């Protein structure tokens, strides 16, 4: 009997235990589980379907006699699988975990283990991936990345890049992202900062995505610790302006995540976040147009700080970029946001008003008012016109 013939069919395995069904039962969502596994799941206070994560409006379970009959028929041909013990999958994952933990494992063996983890996490359904979490892979991998001394050696960076890739596949399965709290520890935080400084663009992208995950999990203390590092903020802002679509996108999201804490905003302005974001927005025509509104939302939060208004008024590309974004037929959200930002900065800065006029803001606003934009956009456009009226009158030559 070859190996393929000895594999338990996918539909005959419980999604929770990964073992052969003994007593299959079906939930109101249509998903089937082994009775003991799903009863234990519900007894622990979980009121969602493990596979679909839908809320269970009905906790009743119905025996799946058809599936039970099919398994009984299958077992007549393969009796060795009856009362199947520990799943081969669990054994395989446990073996990978031991390889990563063991000090006796060679670097190459650990690298191969990480590659297998990445492949397995791609192949399995969402709930099967949670086996990685149950076996403690997430804190293990985070410990491997931030617990070791960072080296610039190529093979070491390759290991960290691969480990971070695995972490990013597993993090969405952890609804709390609790393991990320280890970044509050001084030594782990130092490793994070050092890795951001020395890492490749791929590594920096993953590190930015970790910040976004920490914000999604409301880990405010982690965000505060990261936001207190001016060097890190400088690195992220620099990354946002790079000609690397994936890296700059991750950096913008990381800035947005850090900006969710008001206490981080002053440091972000000092780090040049407004200049960095304006450079990103100005390049969005050839890169990721979808993130331009997010960039503007960040700028709006930073303009609440007085220093933020000064930074935008003095930004080499700031006013020019916003004026160019005022009339965007294909993106009305950007148009409205751009007008709103210009109102905020022009109220405070005569220099900004002059520059906006020189860049052709009047034409842009008139085009916007004649378009089929929203009523809110038109109201903002009229407000900005009134704000600029006195300055504009000085610029318009008097008729003879």
C-alpha cells in the first residue's frame, strides 16, 4: 500500500482535532466536527463556528449519519485507521517545533523547518492553521526573531526574514495578538529597533506590519514604547518615501497605527512624517492610489498639533501636492480630504495661502464646484475660496 492510499481523506478529519471522525455532528453553520471536540469548544465559552467564525445563533448539534456511514465503509478497506490516535499532522508540527527549539539543531535544519511551516500555513484552512497557535509557534517564532543578537550576516538575515514571514501568516489567527506584548520587554524592543535599522526591505516591511497588528489588537503600551523611539520613527518615515510599493505601503500603515495614540503624534511630526507622507501621496498616481486617503487622514490628525501645521506649510511638496489633488474625478474622497487639509493649513499660514494661489488653487476649486462632487466637498470648496479671497484679490490685476 503506497503512502497516498494510507492518507485519511480530508473530509474524514475533524477540523479541530485533525483526527478521524468518531462521532461527527453538524452545527447550524453546516460545518461538521467530532462531537467531543465541538462540545469542548462550546464549553470553553466559544460561541462561534471554529472554521467560519460565524456566530452560533443555535447551539444544537445534529448527528451526521451520512458521513459516519461513509467512514464506516472506508474503514472496512483501511481498518488500521480505526480509533486513529494522535494526528500525523500534529506529530509533524511538534517535530518542527522541537527542531526550532533544540540547540543541537543545525542552522540549515532550522531554516528547512521554517520553510515547511510557511508552506504548511499556506496549505491548511484557517482553523487548521490554529494548530500552530495551540502548539505555541507564535511566541516561539517571535522569541527566535527578537531574542537573538541581530547580525548582518546573509544567512542570519535569511533566517529572520523567513521567520517573520511565518509570523505574519500566523498573527491574523490570534484574535488577541497577545504574544506581541513581548515587545514591551526592553531587550525585545532593542532587538526590534536594531533589526529595523539593519534589516532588508522585506524585513522592514514585516516589522511595519507587526506595528499594524499591534494597533489592531489595541496593544497601546507596545505602540507607546515604539513611538518613543525617534530613531525608529525616522526609519519608518524614510521607508514610506522609498520607491518600493510594498514597503512604503506597510510604512504608511505603521505610521497610521502609531498615530492612533495622540501621545505619538508630536514625535511623528518631529520625525518628518508630514514630509514623508506628502512624498508618498505625490507618488500615488504611479503607485498605490488606494492609500492616498489614508495618508491624508494621518496628515489631518497631525495638523491638530501646531508644529504639524508649520511642517505642512513648510513642506517642499506639501501645498503643491494638495492643490493637485483638489480636483480628482476618479477619487472624490481624495478631493474632499485635500480641500479640508488646505483649509486647516491656510487658516494659520499666509505663506500657505500664497503658495496655494500660485499653484492654481482657484482653477482647481472652480472645476470642483462645477463637477458632480458631494455637497460636503462643495461646501468645503466655498469655505476655502472665501479664506483665499483677500489674497486672491491682491493677485488679480485690476481691469483698466
